[in-house]
């Protein structure tokens, strides 16, 4: 599992969004986060640094949450 995906999972972030993180989808989740925060193709430290900025900003966090839920949340 990628460095910051594992950290966010441990903090319960994905659980709150209704997303089950697995070995199989962790890389896709990382890529979606990188795309959303404007750093596709970057490496973990740069993506994580920007992701923390997004999570701290309520408007940006709402966009990030929505994009992740749209793609990865369990459908009822």
C-alpha cells in the first residue's frame, strides 16, 4: 500500500467516505488523489504534501472527498 494511502486509512479517512481500501485498489486511489490535487505522475512525498493542504481546506477537501467517493465508494 502506498505511503499516504496507508496513513489516511489508519486515520479512518476512507472509512468515513465509505471506501474499502485493498491492496488491489490502493494504487488507483493514490492516482485519483494525485490527479485531484493536480500532481498526476508525481511521487509520494509531493502528493502527500499537497493532499494535506487539500484536507485542511474545507472546500478542497469536499472536492477530494467527492472525487474519491464517486470512483471508489461501495454502492448500496
